[in-house]
């Protein structure tokens, strides 16, 4: 498989995983919204809420990143690996849950706590974020160094 084909395949796999995660997040937020505001009558009404209601605003940055990844995967020639790496790094950063604050990380943390489907979709995305565009695993965690033997 050529480098271009590998990059395109990687982006396609990431895109599909993110799509499943996004759907799980939307489903979870719909249930939460309906508990507070009552039933959403139609999918069209739900779509309008997703686009314009503040309740769903925290999901829009993820949607935008998904569009960016789709655009990159559809380019005839993927010339700029930097742009692709930045997009993947942005997803990796965004999908870091946080108990603190009120931004995406906090909302994401809450969704992970309340919805098993979000947890499963998150688990499916993570391996895509550990693989670089060259197909090699990256490990951001430092591994402990082995203990040195003492010579006596």
C-alpha cells in the first residue's frame, strides 16, 4: 500500500469511528434535552436544535473537525502531512475528558459517565488516534526505565 493510500485509509477509519462517536453523543444529548424540555417531535426539529440551540453547541467543534478530516481524506493528493497531523492531534486533544470547567472536555466527561454507547464509541476512536499517518503506533506515555543491576 502506498503512503498516500495508507494515509487515506487511516483518515477513512478515523472518520468512520468519529461518526459513530458523534451519533452516540447526539443520541445521548437528545435524551438529556428531552428530559428537560420534553419530546422533540421530528428528526427535522432535532436537526434544527443541533444546528442552532445552545444545548448542542459544545458538539459543533467536533463536527467541524470531522468535516476537516473528511475533506483531507477526499483530497486527490494528500500533500500536506502537517495539516493531517494537526487535525488528528486536534481530535486527540478534544477527546480528552475533563471533570473541570464547562467546555467540550467537561461535556464529554459527563457524556462518558452517563452513556455506555459513548464509552464504547470512544474506545473505538482511541486506537485511531494512537496510530500515526505512517501506520506506526505512537505512545505518548513514557515507559518506566528498567532498573539497573548493581554490580558487587
